[in-house]
C-alpha cells in the first residue's frame, strides 16, 4: 500500500479512466482501499427503498470511489502537479513539484 499524499478538500483532476479530464474536490479518502470520493466525478445511480430520510424511495445519484492513482493535484493556476515534502521552520510541508511552492 502506497502513501497517500492527497487530503480532503484538495482540488484534483482525473488523469485516467472513464472520467479523464474531470475536475473536483476530494470529499473523503478511503485509506484502506487507496481510493477517494471526488465531488461530481464517477457518479452512479443507486436504487433505494423508501426509508425515513427518503419516504418516496427511487433512484439517487451519488459519487462512487475512484482510485488515488487516477487523480492528480491541481495548482492555483489549474495545472496538474505531483506532491512532495520539505521541512520549513521545523514543520513538514506539502510542496507542488512543478512550482516548488507550499500547498
């Protein structure tokens, strides 16, 4: 299992698969499965039975997890970059590899 360098709230672009080129924000990470849920990406239709929250039931669209390897972090100017680390004032800081600036 590899180290996940992305965090919840990061803006990412899908770089491989059916949703290639789509951008969104990471809602949550599934660290044990090496996957992330990204808003607006990999939407699936789920047929639900009527329940207390949804008395009507029906078809609900929701985001499905997508592999971390298919995601790339976006910089402020909208370009993809890899993530590195460096020490600044005694703290470990995430750094965009292309621009070499702290994230």
